[in-house]
C-alpha cells in the first residue's frame, strides 16, 4: 500500500521548507521513524522520519526544491521489495537496444577513422587534467616520507586538516536557507535596535574551587559535566527576576513592550549549519543541576540537528558563551525582538589585586568578562549596569554549595 510522505508543519509560523538532502534513494528500504530526508526552514534544519516501513518508490521533490507545508515529498510502498525502483529505471533503457541494431553497421565504420585521429587530442586533455597543482603536492609529501623521521611527521600533521574545513577554498556556492535567514536577521537586528554593550570583570575563583570539589560527584549523580555555564545561567535567571526590563521584547509594529513573568533562556549553540539559540523554557524554575542537564541536552540535540522549531523559539533573553573558543569577550548582536543578550568570555587565571584582612595583595584568580548587549530604546545604561552588578555579585559570592551537595 503506497504511503505519501508530506512536508510537516515544523513550527507555528513555518509555511514552507526546502529539501536539502535525501538520506535514502529510490528502491531502498526504510524503517518506520528512520530518518528519510533533511529539510531546511527559516527557523531550523531538521531530519524528517519515515511515516512507515517500506520501500521508497518515488521521490517527488528533488534536493534544493522548496515546497509548502503539506506538499507530497515522496511515496513509500509498504509492500514493496528493495530495489523495486531499479527495474523501472532499467525498463527505460530497454528501447535503447532497438535503435542500436539499425544504426550499428553505419556508426561503427564512421567513428573508426575519427577515433584514430581523436585519440591523440583526447589523451592530451587527460594529461592536462592530472597536471593541476593538486597532484604535484602529493608526490612532494611522499618525498618527505623517504626519510623515516619525515614519514612519522606527516601522519602527525594529518589530524589538523580535519578540524579546518579546506573544502571551501576556491569555491563559490549559494548560501543555505538557514544561513540566509541568519544573515537577514543579524542585519535586521543591527538596523532595528539601538544596541550598546557594557562589560564587567568578574572573579569566579570561588566557583572554580567549587567545580574542582564537586565535578566528579556531580557527573556521577547527574550524568553531565559541571561547567561554568550553568552557574552563569543561574545567576542570569535570578538577575532577570530582579530586573524585568531586561526580560522583555519590543513589538516594532505596535510599539508595545512585553515584560515576561517567565525566564525562557536562549542558549547560543555553535553548529555546522550556523549559530542557533536553543531555549531553556521556564529556566527560572530549575536548580543548578536541572539547568546543567537541560543545557547539555539541548546543546547536543541542536548540534545533531534533532531539535524542533519550538525548542529554538520563544526565548526572552539569550546567553552566549563566546569564551568557548578562547575569546575574552565579544559584542553580541541582539536576538530580535529581545532587548538583552549576555556574552560570557573565557575564564582565565591571572594576577589580580584583592583585599584581605591583612591589606591588599596580589593573587592568582580565575577571571572572566561578561559582556551585555542591550537595546537602548528600552534599557538605559544605568539599567544595564545594575543588571550586570547583580550577576557579578552573585557569581563572586559563589554560594552554590547547597545545590552541589557540599553544604
């Protein structure tokens, strides 16, 4: 029985999607709920599972084609046999043998003389094709292995290209649908909001010490690593409750401001497809362990393209870890229509002047920069400073022992 695979509704405001890649070919068997194809929308890239088990007999929408929600993408035959589509393709070439017998006697002699004259130019082109400088480097690399030590040095460098994508060198390609959406929204954000960034320096030495004491037990108990992120998230959520002006959105069409009574914390996630903000709904109701589990889960599923549109929308404030790649601080761009985004830099150890009962001393401390970008149309500099001060105080006090089971 044939089953129609249709473009699903991937979010309330999503009306269409683009097929980016088919994971199965015509004639191949697919199991129920097995990923069948990848679809890109203006909100998310996601895999579409097969609605039933069977054989993919027909692909209706080709890759890179955009169709509306509800449109038929493919047909699956529940009773089909693998390779069923193959005979259909072989049947088409069947007529080909018929014309061949007729012209066969004439074409063969005609090309024969031409073939004798063409072989010389033909090899000339292949000879030039391999000539491109891509091949010479290969022999050069083999020349080094001639010496035993050099041969060992070559494999050592092999892993490096894996981290750096060199396939883009010398290429021109169309931006993906998701990349186009990101680009459009970034430009719109800068053109819409009056964005400013304030930066404070925070001493997180106490938190670093707590992590060192609790991380092993925490991992065994919760199943996730104890990073600095949940501490930053908790301090941010608590500050949003005290400073509701930062937990708001602006409707540019109606000039209305919505102040939320929940904290839906967006977490910027770096993926191969681009930067996405997975949203921890009702983050204000979670404890430190709950935030750690939720953030880890959302980040992993976002990177693996397994989140739904609802899980990357509805944020009221966003947190971005710009220090994950070593940056001290950045100037985040607001995720419209939100009015605030906090960037956390890399935590580094350095000498700092601190006050002690004996007086001022220089000590090695774990320091981090927090950069708050805010919309000056609603948030004033004093509001931003108070918000940052609240977060700074909470982190420097480092009173998380009870939540870590250390009290």
